[in-house]
């Protein structure tokens, strides 16, 4: 698929990616799992650059799930080191490209040095008006919804919120993604057909695209293929074809 064949007006505003398959990529080469994550990080660099060039509004990356804390300590440690390395080496380029960094998830569970680098990146890029790079760290969709509901519950107790005022718009404002549009396209690499607790609320009407390509092998071309496939979809949001045509 050639980039030039994509229709600019029909590009998604928000792409979310479940970057899966690092471990399998390493195993196929008899390498340690962390080598897969390392190659995965290089792919992150490339994909961020491409999405910035495509003028995307938001790119959400599932970098570390709440469940990932249960992985072997050595792998968790190595992933945290990679994250720090990514932030240290990319922050200047992100800023230069007018990219605004955002992080979602239960950040307080992360090691202090990681949190402080994440906050530094957010602070440095907070006034940027280009693409939002939204990184999910220590994130689970259910956990995010529970945190939102707890906050609303507390406001009900102090009479700042009326239960009858709760609607989809209000709940969305209490999620970590408040202010961001819902993803139009969710890409998952490495062939698994599941959403793995990623952006559960936000993907209600998101188009899904699954490729067998393992994340460390994911190239520009694979992203263009996903976009080409997306552009051929008819998004109906629960309406009929006729209703969509008359809108
Ligand atoms: C899933 O592959 C991938 C992860 C749990 C980590 C993703 C991290 C990166 C791509 C690198 C760092 C990210 C940033 C944003 C700098 P897996 O290990 O579950 O693969 P498997 O299913 O083949 O075992």
C-alpha cells in the first residue's frame, strides 16, 4: 500500500495500538524477551514519526498494562528502563515536532524516576498544538472506569454531583482520556483477537484492525495497509445505511 493512495480527508483522527508480539519475535530468534521489547521501541519511534507526518490528532500506545506488573521482575525492570530511555532520547524530537505528550493509567504505581520523566515530558510539551502522543502506562480500562466512578461517587457524597446528571459525556470527563476524541481505529499486532483491557469505554464504536505481523516487524507499510483498510469501512455508529446517507 502506497501512502499516496490514502485519502487525507478520510484518515482517522485517533489511532490506538496494542503493540503485541515482542516476546514471540524474540523467541523466534532465540533471543531474550527484552530484545523484542528493544526492537519494539525502535518501531514506536518510527510509528510516532509517521503518524506525526500524517497529521494525526491522537496516537494512543498501550505500552504497559496493569496486568504486566505480574511479569517476571527482570522483564518489568527492563521495560521500565526502556521507557526511561525512550523518554530521555525522544523528548527533544517530540517537542520539536510540536507533539504533546500525555499519559494514562495508574501512574502512581510506576517507579519514581519513571513518573518524574513522564511528568517532565508532559510539562515540556504541554503547550504544543500538534499530535497528542497518549501513552498508556500501568493502564487497564476497567481500572480507569473504577477510578472515574469512585471520583464521581465522592462528588455525589459532597453534593457536587447529582446522580441524575450522570451521562456518557460526564463519565467521559472523569476518564484519563478526558478531552481526547475516542479512537477511530484500533490496531492490534500479532494476530490475537482481543482488546486486553485497553480503552474499554472509548472503543465502543472504534473500527478494529488485527494483523499477524509481530510488533517488532511492524513497518510504515503495515500502518498504511491498516489505514487503507479503515478507509474502505462504512462506519454506521448503530444507524442504518439510509440514515447515514441522509446525514
Ligand atoms: C507486548 O508484547 C508488548 C509489551 C508488553 C510492551 C510494549 C513495549 C514496547 C513496544 C517498548 C517500549 C514502549 C514505549 C512506548 C517506549 P509481549 O511481550 O506480550 O509479546 P508476546 O505476546 O509475543 O509475548
